C-alpha cells in the first residue's frame, strides 16, 4: 500500500489512530479494488493546509496532482472509472447514496455525541482546541454535556439501525454474497464508533453485529488492523 | 386484470377508493410483471373474514386456494418465482427491505397522522368506529389531536424524505432507467398520501416529485387511475 504517486490524506489522532468514518469508506473501497496508495495522516487543524490547501474535509485522494475530496465524490469517480459493479447496480447506487445522507444524521450524529469526550481526549493538543470549539459551537453544549445518558442514546441508536439489521435478511453483506459500496459506507460508520469510544453500538442488532465481524475480516483484516478504542487504551 | 383464479383483497373506502400503501406496492408489482388478477375491495372490518379468515392485514393475494398476506412476503414470493431481477440485484433487495422497515415509521406514521381525520371521514360507517378506536388507542390521542400543526409536520416529513431525494441522483427511478421494487414500495407510500388527504408531501423534494409523476404514468397510468383525495372531493 505504498504507491508514492497516489496519496490518501486521512484524519489521525494523537496515537496515530485512523478514525474518520469517511476515510474508512475510501480505504475499504481502495482495498477492494486493489488500488495501492501512500497514507498521510493529518490532524483536524492540518486539513486546511493538506494537499496544497483548499480542502475542508478528509479523505483527500491525490493522484498525478489531481486531488479529490469527499468520500462520495471519490467513490463515484473510482467506481465509475472501473466497471461500476461495486455499487451493486443502479438500485445499489441509490441505496448507497441514500445511506450517505441518512446515516450522517441518523448514525454519525449519535456516535459523535456518544464519543465526543473520548474523541477529544485522543487528539493531539493542537487539535483539541479546534475540536472542542467547533463541536461545542455546532451543538450549543459543552462536549461533556452532549451525552448525559449513554444507555438511553445507545438504545435510541439501536432503534435507528434496526432497519439495517432487517435489511441484511440472511445475506452475508448488503451486496449479497460479496460486499458493495453500501457495505463499506456503513462499515466506516461502525468503525468510527469502534475506534473512538468504549460503547458497543451493535449489541441490540445481531445480524449487523455478525456483518461487522465479516467486514473486519475483509482484505487481510484491514479494518481489524486498526486497534479499537478499548484495545488502544488497554495497551 | 380480471383473472378469477387470482384474487387480490385490497382495502376499500366508502367511495370505493383504494388507498392502502401496502396494497399499492403489490398492485404495481403485479402490473409490472403483467400478472392479472381480480380485485376484491374490503373495509377495515372485513379483513378478519377475508380469504377464509385468519389474516389481519391487506394485501392478501390468493391463487389456487393458497393465500399470502403481507406486501413483503408477496414481493419475495413473486419476485423470487420470476427471475429475481425486479429487486435490482442483492443490493437492491437490501435497499427495498430497509425501506420496508424504515419508511413504516419514517413516512407512513407521519402521513397517517397528517391524514387521520380525512381517512376516518372517507370510510364506510361500519369501518369508522374501528378505525377511530384502534388508532386512538395506538397513539393515545383523538384523531383530531394527532396533527395540531400540519405545516410543521409536513416540514418534518420533507426533511425525513430528503435522503430519498438525493438518492435519485439524476436517475429516473431508484432502480436506474427502470423501476425496481424499491420504487413501488415508495410509490405506495406517496400514493397513500395522495389518496387520503389534501397535503402535497413532495413539494420540498423536487427530484422525488418528478419521480412520483413518472411512477403515476407507469403501466397505463395505473396509479393515476385512482383519483387523488382532492380529485375525489371535487367531484
């Protein structure tokens, strides 16, 4: 995975942890297609200067001096350039695009509130201020006030995810026997939870739980090679 | 559409209107596959005796004395019996199953609350009591109290549907150039709103609005052949 001509900028915490849900979508996609790249970790406050400047979010994928930001734009560019099949057909593409928007509010919002304090703790000092200030402004609360009742929030998040549990319907992946981009998109969300806090967000949804284990095993256990929050703090 | 050996039981109001979202999913599916049937309208209180008894919900589809209830079970049975393609592949099947569960709470709940009073008004007298009693028990409020601020509820419903608007992404249907079952499932939900109340639930989501017009035109304008609430009450 070290092609110096292809560079992936990814969010990096104080211990080198890679935790961005959007970056994980891209990393799984690149691994699936066997596209190698060099990884460049950046803290929250480095993003504005990364890849020549002008970007606000990661992932940023650069090749031959052309840089693309935004996980959806990267997915569209790469999947359309190959054979398009990784969406799982037009209906699978609709599903993925739906999930991109729906899960931003429905999953990533709640996960961020659950893990806001541990995410903050695990950033380099230069990034802690930025993270606290920007998130407290967005939510109108201190990080410590965001999740007064984690059990209630986990229960509510489990309910939000229940239709995903049903959707698997006995299939190993949302794409059927093999994963499609919708799998990688959702994997990125759950991996974000796994890497940033101690909560098991899947315990109420057994099909999703088994699916996530399968995803962690894909591509030489790429997802599992990133330590979970709990593993990192036990070391 | 009058094969006396295949019978579809569908919910019917006082003016003969067909308004069940679940039945519309099945009707569009049958029309897509060119499967003809005889229609049997039933009021809410007739369902328990329909098709020999034992069913609680419509649609009920009977053929050669075998009856299947539940729109999802019917879809699985029929689509798997044909070539399976109408799901749009395994990812499209996941999408449809996700929507089946997600849209029950996310779309049908809000539409029912918006139109509870007009649905009640448009039932035969024998069904009005049942509808009022069962729904008031479920929600713990009178039908008249369910939607004190329709504009606020429409705005909230529009927000819930926004990811669907994005998901079309320039495609004519969720299935791409042609509809798949996910299209018919969502069509059933919007047709339910169109047939039971005066509210335009799509005005804030222009891609969905154009998509719904395309769906109304499918299969010899099958969906449009059912008058909207507004058309029915202007007659």
